C-alpha cells in the first residue's frame, strides 16, 4: 500500500474556516486528506479527495467520514472544503478553464450578440 506523502497546508482562508465549522471538519482532517489523498489539478487549484483505497485498512472505521470530502488548495492555502457523494468522479469531470476550445461564446443562443452596457 502506498504510504502518505508529506504535503503542507500553510494556511486556511476565512471562507474555508467557516465551511469547516459548518461541515464539522477539523484542520487535522484537512491535513490528512491533503497528505494521503489523491490530487487533481482542476480550475487553477489543486483538488484533494480521499478514495477508500487510500485509507489504510486499520484506519477505515475512524476515517470513513472523510471519503466524501473535497479540499481545494491554492499555493498551499486551503480555500474551501465541501462534501460530494462521488468526489473523485466530480473533480475529474471539472473543466480546465484555460482550455481555449472550451471557452464560453459571446453570442446568445440564436447567434445574436449580447448587448453590452453603454
């Protein structure tokens, strides 16, 4: 089994602290997910999730509630924490916003340009 890697979360935004309090997630839980979870680069940030296979068998009972968490980190600072029923699938389906082929068009659905404020 792959051991946990040492990645550091250097800080937490106020938004992240608020969401952690609302979702009953501790700072140790976030650090555990960042260290032992799977990282995906999406939408300009690092998305960390904790699949069941990443949790050592001895710790599965106490860490089961962390399987549905997603932690977003930018430059070592945790931005937000949220729950999703299928977190890894959810993160992998996110679009990389810098892809020029996937940019939003500036046209309305019928090909008429949107009006801009004058």
